[in-house]
C-alpha cells in the first residue's frame, strides 16, 4: 500500500533564513527513524516498524519524496551505522541475539536495494565502515587486537577477517576503500617507539604494501584520519609529547599532517595558533602565554591539558579546513550514582547501540574513557569549536575558535558545523536555546555573527537537550533540521530545509 505524503513547502524569509518543510507519515518513533544525509543527492528516510518492516524513502533537495520501497528485517534490529560512497548508501543493521550484521546497499537514484548477511567472528567490536560497489569493509577489534572484515559484493561471497597484528600494541584508526584495494591506518606502540603503520590490502586480504611513519623525538601519535587531496595520500591527527602519564591519558599538543608517499610529517603545536583557547579570559590567556614562552626559552614544548577531536575535513580552493572540538574528559566518584540513577553511558546510544562499540572506544586511553584511580568517566566537557586552514604547501594559514559555555556530551559528537558560501566560510553552533552563525572571509576573519532563536527560525522540533540536536549541514550553503512529531496519535517525520 502506498503511503501518502503530506507536503508543505513554505519558502519565506525568517530572520535571514529561507525555509522549506515536508512532513512524512512514519510507523516508528524517534528512536526508530533516521534521516540520512546524502549531501547533493538528497536524504534517505529510514523508518523501522515493530512488525519487522523497514520503509525506505528518498527525499530530493526540493523536499519532494521521489521514491519509496521497503524490506523485511527482524523485529528487534538496531541501526548501527551508515556509509555513502556517492552512489549507494550502505546501512549496517544488527538483529538482536544474532552474531552477524545485515548490510543494506541502497541506490540513491532509484528504488532498489541489495541485502547482504555479514557473519562476524565472536567478540568482534565494530568501529569503522567503508564500502564501494565491489566490496564492503568493517573495521574493529577482537580482544583488543584490530581486525578488518572484508566482504566482496558478489553472490556466494563469505567474509574474510584480516588481523592487524604487529609487535607491540596496534590500534586501528582509519579504513578506506578504492577500486582495487583497502587501505588502513594503525597506531603502533612497541617499547619506546610510537609510529603509524599504513597498509594496503587487496580484496582477498593480502598485504600489497606497508608504510611506516615514526613519530618525532619526544612526540607520540594519538589519533589518525586518512584523506586524499590533489592526488596526495595524507594522514591527519593529534599528537602528544613526553612519556605516557601515570594515568595513561595523553593530552593533545597539536595536530600533524603526514604525506604517506613522501614520508614527510609536519607538526602544528597549539602554541603556534593565533586564536586558540578563546574560552579563556584575558588573565588566563596571559598566564598561559607566559608559561608557553618560559618552556620555549628552555628549549621545551609546553604540555597542554586539553584534547582535540577532529570532527571533519573540508576543502576550499587550495586550502584544507580542519574542523574540530577542544574538550576535556570529566570524572566522578565510583560511588556517585549516574544521572537519574542510571549509567552515564545512557546518553551515548548510537543508533541503538552503546557507545563502546563506536570507534572512539578503540583509542580509549586518549579520549579518556578508562578508570582513573577512584573515579569513572562522566562525559566530555566541550570548551570550544575550532577551524584550522592549511594551504597546499602545508602552511598554517589561519585559525579561529568559537567558545562554548556549559556544554557536555557523553559521546564525541560534532557541535560546530561548517559550510561554504562563495568564498566565505560559515560556522554554525548552538548556544543554549539559540543558534549562532558566524561568517568568515578567506583569511578566517569574522565578517559578521548573528544569533537566531527557534521561534525566528520556526523550528518544528522541541528537544529537552537542544533545539538544534538534529540540525545538520546538507549541501552548499544549505542546512536541514529533522525529527519525529506525534500528532493526533500518528507519527510524522519532518524535514526542514534552511538556507542562511
């Protein structure tokens, strides 16, 4: 039976935003519905019913539902993750009490999908997901040892499991697929050596090539992301300094950029940034500057007590924009009850699965999940969002920061959302119940900053945690807000299009 769609298109101009709105009847509640961002290709709405039916609808950039289809899934199934390769959307589903994943490969162009059963080895902890038309690749760990599971998309194919074993400890950091290979980045610690191991595999799991990049003197790699730009294969991440602290928790001292093929690494210490630590007042900033300068005169690097989560990379003309969040993990006493008497991980459900299956858990010593003496992890205190611009020669061109107040997450999530309009960069983030929009020029200078409240934007969704919790950058200079509302006993998924 075809489901009717209530379509309301209200293009107006509210406080500087043009808007559009569509309401789609759904079977599920807010935890059973997901709007997946396909950028310029539109949005896929996934609606899981209690009867074991997954409804799939495609919404284009004009907010029209252009097609819909459905498939049967087990009644108790969790959404785990998604990956979009530009043509197909891949969805990971986990049936309850099953030692396997179900992978859906959904066309972004028309109502067609393929379903794959992906058996998992016992104890596999999921972390990464990448795919293309030929292969599906999952990264994770089994008993702290990194594993990559490979499934070719041909009839009768069975998964292959590839261990990332090496001397010392190995932590999987990134997985990427190409037309003929799988690429993976690991952080390797063996005795006093800290290094990145970058491996290329064929689809059968055979190692084709391996590259090693050692950390500089008195430096350690803490996290790694892989990306390609202008034909170059690059790694970006956090680095720390000195020996491992007694609590095992390194702080971030800056970021590094490594060229895999040229074997070159550049470090960008936080002390070199002009506008970092905007959350400090003038007195605190002056004291920090004096401490940094004192260490510098002694030929040493100041040890910062912050961590940096790299949430995304964007490319603008000849520049790479690094977007991220400065934060600190917080702890509470073990005998102190969690929020409302439940575990502090309660707020960390990721599409229905606890946070420890998310890939940040694989490097818990950096992000701060583990026990610390008589205390346990109690969330991340977000201090500010940051943007760094690096040019084609690897030079730090500009940086800017956006301080937060009283902002806490129980998972590492993106709070600062960045897009581009012509040659300007737009930074959006919520401040309490308001949305702040800052427009920057090509040099990172603030041209103007505006604040909008939910009423002026006529947002459709009210959430106790944040009015903008489902507010995402869509494409170009367009954002969207989505959620599920109950009206006269029926659930509707709304998608609201907003353009500054």
